[in-house]
């Protein structure tokens, strides 16, 4: 379903590593489009047509686990189709989070990513940022218990995805512990180097 679409960039990193923040900056400067898969799921949990599915997604998010691939792929497929326009690239923020999802995407979309940005950050920094945001955010998963589970899911299930792109020579590793502008400078350099 990506036929004719601009290059696709997967945006990976632990919860709170700054994926969303950096995506917004890339969109602003590079005329990329951005699809946040977590946001698609939160939207479905709050406003989707099927009340059983709504409740189910809400519970999975609350446990910090990964929503089954078939559900996510359906939402992502729809979003990608709607977003294929005049953009220079598409950022897929927070996906894939499991090897199985990476494989399903390649199979169904007919292509993988051009490359993947990986925002690398220690567990302590991730935890600190999410707890700080939790004081003001509306996100139901920004509480200590869910944050712990999100981190566990990241290290056990999502890390192999990062290793997969590393092995394929597609991983762009970025030190995400520095301040927002410093991280973005490096992102920018990497995009410019790739001709964007
Ligand atoms: N901040 C950002 N950058 C900073 C910096 N350099 N220095 C200091 N502070 C910085 O940032 C997080 C916080 O840190 C903010 O307060 C920010 O100001 C500050 P943000 O840019 O939001 O980081 P991000 O990595 O996007 O964090 P987020 O919490 O959104 O990441 P998650 O990966 O947890 O969230 P996502 O929305 O992708 O997924 C949510 C859930 O959806 C998952 O837990 C999972 O249950 C589910 N999901 C699936 O099941 N399947 C999928 O395919 C995708 C999601």
C-alpha cells in the first residue's frame, strides 16, 4: 500500500526518549509528514466506533503492552493511505515495536523503511522525563506503574527491532540525552547527509 509513497522513516526509542518532540521539528523544517502510532491507538481508544475494541485498546495501553499487530496495521494502513501526498518523507513514530510488527509491515506495505532513527536514552532519564510529564499530561499511561511496564516492554520486545535495523545497516543511532536542540542538530545533519 506504499506504492508511490515518499521514503518512510521509522522513529524508534524508549518511552520518553523524545521521538514526538523530534518528529515535530523534522516536520517543520523538512516537509515530512508524521504518523504517531501511539496517537492513532489513543484516538481509537477514545473515539473509535467499536466500544469493545475501544475498551480493549485502553486496557492494553494502561498495561504498557503492545496492541496486537492486526489492529495497529489496520490503523496504520489507513493513516499511510491518507497521508500519501506531496511530502518529502513519512515519519512513522513509535513503530515497529516488535519483530513481528516489522515483518507484518514489510509484508503488507510491500516495503520496509528507508532507515530508522533511534533515540538512545538511559532508563533513568526516560523514567525522569515521563514522571515529570505525568504531573501535567492527560496521558493515562504516564504513571509510575505503567511507566515501569512500558520500559519493560521496550527492553524485552522492542530492542530486537533496533538490533534488526542495526544488522541491516539502516539504523541511525542518536544520543537523546542531550537537550532538545542538540539532539535535533544531529538529526538534521543525518537528514541532510541523506539528501533531504
Ligand atoms: N523531552 C523530550 N526530549 C527531551 C530532551 N532532549 N531533553 C529533555 N526533555 C525532553 O517526550 C517525552 C517528554 O520528555 C516530554 O515531556 C518532552 O518535553 C521531554 P516525547 O517527545 O513525548 O517522547 P516520546 O519518545 O515521543 O515519548 P512517548 O511517551 O510518546 O513514547 P511512547 O513510545 O511511550 O509512546 P507512544 O505514543 O509511541 O506509545 C504509547 C503506547 O501505545 C505504547 O506504550 C503501547 O502500549 C502502544 N503502542 C502499541 O501498542 N503499538 C504501537 O505500534 C505503538 C504504540
